[in-house]
C-alpha cells in the first residue's frame, strides 16, 4: 500500500513539475579578461532567463549556464557574435531529470525503512523521508542524539537541527549545514550520511570519540526546507527560499546572500528575479534568522561549516572583501590538509582558498558572518562535481561524495579540538 501511495504522489508531482525539455547547459570559456567581462554582463540580461550554475570566476575557470529552449538560438548567436567559445555539457536537461525521477520511483517501491540501518543512503530522499530518518536516529541513540527545532521556515516547516552530545552544558561546538541552496541535492544526502556516521562511529572510532567527549556537534540537514520541498514537487532547479517578494512576481531570496556581512555589496543582486537576490534586509529570511539567533544564543561555536555543491572547492572567508582574515595562514593550511585527506580516498581534486580569490566576490554569505562572530574555523564546501552533471549528480555518487567529504570534515574537527581558542 505504501508503495502505491508513494508512486501516486510521484505521479502527481511529475504532472505538476516545471519541464526543462530542450533546456541545455552550456559551458562558456573566456580567452582573456575582456571576454570574461562580456560573460559577466550576461548575468544581468534577465530577459534571457539564464540560470548560471557556475558563475564567472577567472579566465582559467569555465562558466556553466542553463539556457531555456526558447532562448537557445539567440543566446548561441550572442556568444558567437562576441567570439565566445562554448560547448554543450547537457544536451537536454529534462532527459537527465527523467532518469533521476525513474530512479526515485523505483526506490519508492521499496518498503519504508524501519530503522536507520535500513535507510538507503545511496539514493535521493524527500523532505518527509529525511525528517523521518532524523526521528529514527534520535530514537535509536537517546544518549547521544537529540533534535532541536530552531525555528520555522516561511511556509511553516520545522527547522530541525540534530545535536550530538555526550553531556555537559554549553560545551564548545561544531556546526554543519547542508542544503541552504535547495537544488544541491547531494548536500542534503551527504548531511544525512554524516549524521548516521557520527552516531555509528562514537565509541568505535577513536578520533571522533575524542571530539564528542569534549565538544558537541550540530547538523542541520535541510536548511532551506521550503525550497527543498519545491525542488521535489514543482521545480527541480529551485535555489532560493520561497517567501514572496513585495512588489514583484518573483519569489524567494538567496539565503547565502542574506547574512549581515557586507550585506548589499557587490556579489549579490538587488533584483528579486535574480538567483542571487539578497532580500530587502539582512536576516530577512526565517531560515537564516533562526541560525543567527541560535548561534548567538549558544555563544560557544568554534567551527562552522556550510556545505554546497558543485565545483569541488573548500573555501574560507572573506567573500565580500579582499581584506584577508587575520587567521588566513592557519585557515589556508587547514584547508590544504582537509582537501589532501579528501583526495586520499578516490583522488577527487579540490581547489581551496578564500571565497573572493577562489571563486568570486559574494556579499552577505554565511561563513563571512560566522567568522565575524568570532567563529575562527568557518568554511564553505562545494562538493562534486566540476560540471559534467552539476546539480543533477547521479545518486550512485552520493556515498562516495559523503565518504571523501567526511575525511575533510574530520580534519577540520580534529584541528578545532586540538587548537582551542
């Protein structure tokens, strides 16, 4: 019966979903800074409805952009007129999404997991399935795991945070969040795997046990629940929150441009229709404000890691200014250690450095705010891949992605434990 209901729900969702038939993902490369500026100008051409999957960084790094089918010819003509080289990375986005849907439909026929050991970490899950997983993990590990609801999303969904603690009050703490950009499904999937890994390894694995004997770990798996629900039911490519914008038909704010760190500066948009719209004011989004209030009231976070995809990068502040953080040397060395450990498993290569030097200027970002709050070990990950699939990473890569990322997270956590401040 459950299988039939799940299939019926998937059928209804499929009927209601926005189609990306004929949409292509183009990879554009620039010869020089002048060409790079021409590509950058395209970000402001709202009428073309371009969705920049990987934005303008430097001449050496290509730009990936989703182009709607009805604008393909005009965009290609525009690129050719500017002598900008491009190639097609994804020929028909909907065909790739259909494959993803078939996988999820197949998985929906399997009986609902009775415990977290039977939870299938190798596939993508809905928000209800992840919330159910969280409750099972708490029930199975009552002396280690608890669930804190730090607030509600705009649409009233709980903002659940899993707390891993072996006791004590207000101990030094480490924070991970995944899924602040809702379409980055490999992040929520990895966050679920991380939570199970922490619960399973405590008392068995010496390094993690040592961390949890002295520190608490907090994990927010679905940081943007309204957006995540929307990606499953309406628009797989949705990135932002789902709060309406007064005076605009365009919905949502980029929750990674909404923090009070260089808010409103270069690297965020004032246009509500932009994918990087910053919002009317800092912390306007309840999904952001809830974390801000929680971090401030806790007052003893020592590391904060916000996990995104894609591009394979490990980044530290700042994004809004070229002024180096005072701990740059230490953060740079730690990032190198973390990506070296990550690469040791499957050879996956990451770039690393400050946000503004490694990708682009971005104002109002999460880890710039946390660093300015005194949380020295503030990092952002961009997980797999480098653009072959982009946000549509095949489910078979979830566990390898989580496994290798865990090695980098352990490097950051161990360093935080051994270097109190």
